[in-house]
C-alpha cells in the first residue's frame, strides 16, 4: 500500500520504518535528511512537500499523521482539504482529544473522505491499534494496520473518536492500577505482618483471590467512571 507519513520526529520515523519493513511504499513529508538516510536501508522511500503529497499518492490516498499538535493538524488540513477526494483517508495516531476527531471527521465527510483515529499500544516492539471511524474505511485499511500489529492486535472500537477515547481510558486505567498496587504495598509494609510479596506474586495473589468473585467485576465498572475526567476534558 502507498502511504504518506505526514509528520516528523522519532515517532514518525519509527512508523515509516515499520511500514517499509512490512512492504509498503512510503512518501515522507516532514522527516529530515538524516532520518531519510537511515530509512533508505529498509526500502523505497520518497520525499514530498505537504502541498504535493496528494498528487504523488496512489488513489484512494492514505495520509498518516503520527504526532501532530491540534493546531498543526488543522493547519495541514486547511492546505490539503481542497485536494482530497472520495475515499481518501487520514489516519491520526497521535495523542489527540477525541472530540477534535469528531469535528475533523465531519469536515472530511463533506468531501467523501474519512478520518480514522488510532489509539496505539506498545509492548516492547509490538504494536496494537484501537481504531475509531467509518467502518468501511477501517476495513479497507485493516490489512495496513494488521501488517504493523501483532496477531489479534487490531480492533475497530466505534465511530470517530472511539480509538483515541479508548486509548485515553486505557492510560487512566493503568494510572489507577499503579496507584492501587502502590497503596496496597504501602499497607503491607506498614502492617505488623512481614509479608515478602513481590509485584508478580502480588498480581497472582490478586487474580486468585478475585477469581470467580462478584467483586472482581467492580473495578471495571468503577474505572470507567473514575477515568471520565481524563477522557472528557480537553488537555492543556
């Protein structure tokens, strides 16, 4: 597949490298000369200015924004919008506020184009994606996402904004779990009981203790409500 990587920086270079290794053609818009030189060892990579990207891409066109502040994304969209056509897709895998996805998806819809917001999860070198947006557009690009993810690591979560919403919720959940384990550890250390319990043993103990118990489902319900401030309020 022919993909334009629209942003610069290490995240974009990593994305371009993964795309090349997966056999895709990459058009780089904002990567510097040193990054392009490093990437040349992994496959064919072309260079283009922002304005020339639509003309150089195969149709339907795929433009991937990896790390873009909201103002820069909207500025790029202002320049690109007139050149976009039916079935073109913009992928946003940055840390975008999900309500911004809703506005941009409606804006692109007027031209018959799509926005897919992709929440990215990393485990070592492996990736997985939680994707929001038009389902038909997602299905068309599913092979692209699957070529970058481990098996079973691609999920369509719902309409525009769903991917970034799930990613934000996941980050909040991780934070709450770290707090919970830290508090539990402090309680153990402050108690009169000399319990030598490592983190992995503590996780195993928690899993066994809660297995099959109704209370095991309570955190999942509570975490969604407790996470609300992080996913429903605009970041600074």
